[in-house]
């Protein structure tokens, strides 16, 4: 068995064929205080730990992020204050799936909004997948009940 040395990341502009086994590990970001992401954070798993005061996650504009930029935000630990995700001046098409089948929230339609947040009522393991097409963000969230994720027309 040959030894594989750890090296600097490589960028490929052509198709790469891999024989054998390859391992992919996504970047992990811990969100416990106000944080700003950049285009370099694409593909990250963002683990949110709500606090006793509100925390904000600022995303790059969809144009700066470029088409194909994505993150997954997972509520790791709940707290007593909201955790806001701001799409900057861009709007996002948001769809929230409720595990309990509730219909009195954004779950029944796609909404165009500028920010979302895990409320103080959010359940551990609630999550949002956020993808940019270079001009707008597409957001799909999964949670337990109707008052766990809120959406707004303004940033944070």
C-alpha cells in the first residue's frame, strides 16, 4: 500500500478520473457569534449554536458567491435568542418544510425574502440548504413546527 502525503489543495479545470477510493470531507464552520462568510466558504457545513443573545450570519452577495456556491446550516444546539441568516441586499426564494405538516407559515408557498432565522423556539437539527445561482439564493429549510424558522423582507 502506498503512502499518501497531504499537500496543498489542487484546482482542476478538466475532468478528473479517480480509480480506487476517494474521500471527501466538507469544511466545517462553527457559528456561535456574529460571522461573515465569503465565496471561499462554499460547500461548508455551518453548525449553529444559538446563544442567549441574537447572532447573525452574513452571506456574501449572490453575485460575489457566484453560481454553484452552497452551504448547509444545521442547528446543533438551541438557545434563548434567534440566529439570523442575512442574504445581504439580495433576496432569496425560501421554502420551509414542516415535519408536522403545518400550513400556517412559509411552508405552503415559496416566499421571496431577504433574511431567515432560527427562532428561540427552534428544534435541534433544524436545517437550511442555501444555494446561489449568481443572482439570487435558493433556500430550503426543514424543521419541526411552524414557529421555529421565521423569514423577513429586511436584512439583520
